[in-house]
C-alpha cells in the first residue's frame, strides 16, 4: 500500500466522527450560548473555542519591584537667598546621603555670592533640599 493511500485512509478514519457530529442534530441540552456564538457545534468549533479562551485569558500580574533606597542623591547647582551675601548665593552641585525621610548628610560646601565672595558651609545633617532654605 502506498504512503499516500495510507495517509488518506488514516485521515478519513480520524475525521469520520467529526463529520458525523457536524451533520448530527445537536441535543438542545448540549449546546450552550457560547458554542452557538463561536461555532462550537461544528467540528472546528472546539479549535476556535480554545483559541478564543487562550486569547482572552488574563495576563499574569508581576509583583512590583522593591525600590532600593539610594545611597546618595545628586543635588544640582542652585541659587538660594543669602541676606548676608547681599542677594542670591550659587551653591554648586553635590551628592547628599539620606539618613532618614527628613534628614540628609551634606558635605562641606562653598557658595559664591553675586560679587564673587565665597561663603563656607560646614558638613552636617540637614533637612532634604526640598525642605530647606539654605544650602
């Protein structure tokens, strides 16, 4: 027996029950509303039902990652009011180390006034940059 004939016989044997089911009168108890909408009563309906189920399945949720506390925070160059210097004082950019939610360690800084004079600020613990008025 040739390969093609064997394949054709096997294909007919495998699809015969499906063909009978396609032309059979469906029992009203076996047919659901979803099967009627997606063609679940036809031989290929199960394929479409499975495809629809896999396409409309919810995507698994990934837990949000834990955000590590930064070791240092960059504070860019900024201008702060300095009445002793006679106007605004330019404070150079620097790194600050957070100690808590409302405290950071600030390195020693040298600010420049409008007339070129410099003012030294010692290192120390201060509020974060968005909570303080001085360097």
